[in-house]
């Protein structure tokens, strides 16, 4: 049995006291770490790309590099192939197989230059294939996208939704790890303010055309706004009936091969 003699604390009591303090410090430390990670690790960064309708942007930002621009200096995927899932419900009643085919062609253009090759262009893609061939369907909607880090779910999701700002065709949300320069996830919304087509119809946005641009963000390329870059798929503006961005242009190819070779 321990005792106190002359107001002194016994050695056993001191050991118990220090042990209790250590347990408390460890608990506080663990709680702090869990709290930080619940909000997302500090190196996790978000970029939102807005694809505008029109051809001549007012006061466009600069920064292009030979008609391609890498996101954050070169973030990229490190594991392949990258899966994609799509909610095919859309305001123009395009059938699900048609939607999946158009988006599949858009993804294949960044992989193997499939659409360019069908036009007789000499673009044969990157190695390894970037995007997974099979596209899954999902019931997720606009509100399920990773607008904030707590919505990250390790799925790259494409949906239609009502983006609140006018004049916006599509938006891609991209997350990456700034410490490792590694892509984490991208989500995408096609705006329901517009009618959509798969054949370049006048007065409608061409799904394959817009999806090819947006998947360029998913691959690691940023928007271009210089008038000299208007032929590039990654040019930041599109218009009704435009199908010219379905196949990659010179700068697009330089940028994607720089990332993945």
C-alpha cells in the first residue's frame, strides 16, 4: 500500500500520474489528427474548370504554353486505367447507349486517338491507355459530386445538372494531391440549360465534342483562352453544333504525351 510521508508523493503515485498524463496527451493527439483528416488532408487541392459558351472571351486569362497548359505544372494519374461512371439521364432524351458511346469515343480519343484515326489523322494515343474501356452507369446526381472534400468517393462521375451560372456548358471538378502531383478524382456536370446532340445539330451542344474537352481536364490539361489556340480541344469556349474539338489538335497531343508519353 502506498502512503504519503511528510507531504511527499510516493514513487508509485508519480508513475501513475505520469502514465495518466501520457494517455491524455496521446488521446488529444489522435483526436487532432482524426479531426484534420476528416476535413481532408492539407495537401489535397481542388480545381474547378468552367467551360463557357461562345467564341470570344472578354479579358481572357493567359498562361498558355505552346497551346497546351498542364494543371498545377503537371499533376497526373499514376494508376491505370482510370475508371469512369456516367448517369445517362439528360434533358434531350438521348438514349443511355448513345450517351455511353459518345463519352466512350471521347475517352478513347485521349487513349488511342480513336476518333482522330477514324478521320485519317496521324494520332495514335498514349501508353498505357489512360481511361478504362468499359464505362459504368450510376444514379448519382449533381449534388453527389465532389464539390467539397467530404464528397470524394474515388469515383470519376459524369452527370447532367443545373449549374447556377449562366452561359456555362459544362464544369469539371478535379482533385489532386499537391505533395505527390497525383490525380485523386474528377467529377463532371453537363448543364441542363442546353439541348444536347450526338450529331452536331444546330442549336444544340455536341456531347462528344464537350466530353472530349472535359476529359482533357480529367487527364491533366487546363483550359486555353488565347485566340491563337482556338483550334485546340482544350480551348475554353465552345458553341452550338461544334464538333471540331472531338479530335485532338497539335497542342492537345503535345500536352497529353508530355504527361503520359
